[in-house]
C-alpha cells in the first residue's frame, strides 16, 4: 500500500480567529449565503414560512424540516450549478416550531394532534433542487424532484431483519413496510448515486413500560417517556389510529391490531434514498447493523474488490463498525438507472464487523456472525438463533466479541489520496476510570480524531490518533497535539474529505474550555501531506500543527454540521443546526415566543470565493 501518495492541493487561506457572534465568519475573500432554512416551501401546497409559528403540519410536510444535519449535493447532468440537495433533519425545537411552544394540558400530556403531526413532519429528509446563477443559489420551488421523507413516510426494509415475525405491525400485517425515519443525523452517499440517511437517537422516540427485550434494554429504550410525548395524546388516544400509539411498544397482550411491540424494530438503520427518482421508496438496509448510526461512509472503491462502509455508534463507550459486501465492485454499476437495485446488490448481503483497537497500534475487525467467537470462548450462536436477531441487537453482539468502547464515534471520512479512514470521537466526559489506547484521556471533554488504514486481510488494520481536540492552554496531557489559538477546537463531529484531499472538520462543542473563546467552527487540513522522511503518515503535533487551519465559525448557540461540495469545488455547503437566534437578520418580524428572543431557523450555508475559484486553495 503506497501511503506516500500526497495530495498536491495547497491551503491558500489564513486561519481565522475564533468568534462569538450571531453571524457566520469566513476567511478574507470568501462570502457566505444562507439557503433553505427550516420551513422553506418546496412547492405551492405549503404556505410561506410564518414568523409566528402558525404553519400547519401540512405546510411542514411540504417544506424544509428542522435542525438540518448531514447533507449531500447530487448534480443534475453533472452540473456544478444545478443539482439536488439532500438534507437530514435531526430533531426539533418545540419552542420554535409552535406559536408558543408545545401545548400541554393540566396533566402535562400533549393535546394538539396537529402539533404532533407537525413535529413528526419536521423530522426526516428533504430533497430539494437548487440552482446557481451569478454566484447566487436558489431553491427551485415545485421542481418534480422536491420531496420530503418524514417520521411518518412509508418505507421499505431489506436485509436480515426484513422478516415478518420481527416487523409485523398493525400498519404492516405482512411485515414488509415500516413507517418513518427519525433523528437523521450524519449521512452518507454511495458510488452508485444514492443518498444514505442515518438513524441516530431513535430509541428516545419509543417507550416500553413493560418487560423489555434484550435488544431494547441494550440500546436504552426508555421505560417511562418518549422524547416528545408523541405516544401520550390524552383524550384522543382511542380515536386516533396507530399514527401515535405506535411509539408505545409495550407488549399489550391485546389483539394483533393493537400490538405495537415490533414498531421499533423498523428503526436504527442506514436508509438508502434515490434522489433522482421521485417515484422510489426509501429502503432501510439492515445488513449494516442496528444502533445509533451517526454517519456512513464508503471506503476506497476498487474494481473487483468488495464495497466497504464505515459507521460509528454515537453514544459513550460505543463502537465503530464496518460492513463488507459479499460481491465485488463493478464500475459499470456506478452508471445504472436502477440505483436501488445496485444498493440491494452491495448493501443487503455482506459481513458486519466491529473494531477492537489494541495497544500497539494494531486493530482487529471482529466479524459479527453466528459463528464468531466470543470473549468467553463460545460463539454468538450461543446467544442469537439467527442473523436477524443478531442485527437487531448489534451492540449486544459487539459486547460479546470484545469490541473497544470509544469516546462517542461520530462521522468518518476516507482520504481519496490514500484510503486512510478518519473518524471523529466527539467527547466522553463520563470516562472517569478506565482509558484504553485508542481513548487515552480521562474526562475527554474535547474529543479526538482516530485514523486507521486497512491491512491486507479484511480483519486487520493499523491505527493512530490523528489529532486531539484541546484548548491552547491545556496541559500537555490534554493538549497532546500542540494546538494554538488559531486552531484550538473541541468536540469534532462532522467530517469529510473533498475530492482534492482536504479534510474538513466540524465541531459540536460541548467543552466549556473552548466555548469561552469561540462558537462552533470548521477547520481544514490536508492529512496526506503530513508525512515523515520514510513516507509514513504523521499525526498533528507541535511541529506541524499550523497545517490545521480554522476556516469558518458559526453563529451563537449553533453546531456546524453537514458537508457537501459542488463538483467544481467552488461551492462548499454546510449546515447550521440549533442556532440561538440566527439568521434573524433576514426577517425582522420574528418576535419571541416564551424564552426565545427570536424564532431561530436551522439553514444551509453556501460558501464561495468572491472570485468564483476553488474553495480552500
Ligand atoms: Fe446527532 Fe451524534 O450527532
Ligand atoms: Ca453529529
Ligand atoms: Ca455531536
Ligand atoms: Ca446535532
């Protein structure tokens, strides 16, 4: 493997200072445009977004959802100025969504059906056509590609869990359809032109007040409440069909038409969407495992070799996974029109692995099959009777084989120059007693980025820590990468390479050490250029740390997430999630409900160079 390959790109901007503004900050010579904020109508069915929160659930189903997260740009006819933006909507701010926050009755139960429908419709994914003219991007309203997938959209499901006994519900007695996608956080895309949306904190939307199954206990389905109380519509509960009752998966013992115990089995997956075909269904690809998927990225694509996907489970002490397709890649599949059939070929059959990081920089991908050996000398067949059951409790299976508990795995990115894989480990302040080589800091409030390179065998890899987030004044134990004011960061989360080999790092800052200095940010670095004399990749350290440059700072209260690029590398798309007020300057009429000073709107930001040239150089 030639790790000596280096990107030739040269970062051509000066690292910018941290900022705490209610605005976005970009380097000199760049401009930023706000596009497609929450509530932007996709078509004429929806009313324009109303600053008083009065838009209906129906409006919301035909408009951009809330809390933009992962994102990808799909060109139409290869165009850098005309394409489809796919945007995840991770969760909601109930205060901002409704005129005066969520309506509650005296028992603190939710009473307004349309509010709950609006909340469900504000989740999911948007596909929207956008066009650029003279450097300005616009949403193409009423375009036939425009569509929403919400927490209520009917979807297909495939792979090992596509099994009637696991998915039979009142909604789908045949057990072949599932409803909705929830908490769509990071994303991916495929070499064959489809979008991947990742279901992250879905367990919080379900409740089981009775006896929980092993997988429900392991993933943490709550025994008392759901995140937004959708299961708990007092007074209307019996009149409304399974639209809301489905979130209570307690085994009732009632007749089959009221038994929702399988509802959550349809959640926790990588979901494939063909943005180019507006007649296609989303398909949940269960072979890639069931956990809190943060993102999903494919490894280096090689003709005649399997397709590989990486995905992290974002929770404290959870694991990193990879999926390897059974069949080998054929480049002709990149150009087929039946993209979801290609998806079935590469994503429905394969082997799921979980990572074990050993002390000496060696790593092992532990397969998760029934025959896999467990730590205590048995096999996974001692616990699981079939692959469907194993996938349903992926994290439980990973426990048994001895995977390494990580500091909250978030996004992964693959260097196009040499195939090295990077994954953000955002933070873990609950690591109070036991470190391991790959997660070496106690009370890891600032996070790190781990890197690995695949070995010759599918089960071997080598790894190191590329960079540790830290405040510049952190002790040597904390600031291990020698960061300084112009690149100190915490809580790396969004991560992507562009086609030239620049790696972009976005933060979702939980560390007080850094929030005093700056809002969340995005940095850039070209890792393949950091090599030693023998051509081995280097980590960030006090000798080379200036290679890591701050490119962008977000507005108050927001996390910076979602990364996409136009094919010409002239336009960088990112998302501003959960801003405090922003971008209120666009609309002076946004008056406050309850505790907000203005009604904030997550939105996409498009960054361009003023001269129209390539970003970052
Ligand atoms: Fe939704 Fe792990 O960030
Ligand atoms: Ca994230
Ligand atoms: Ca995060
Ligand atoms: Ca988030």
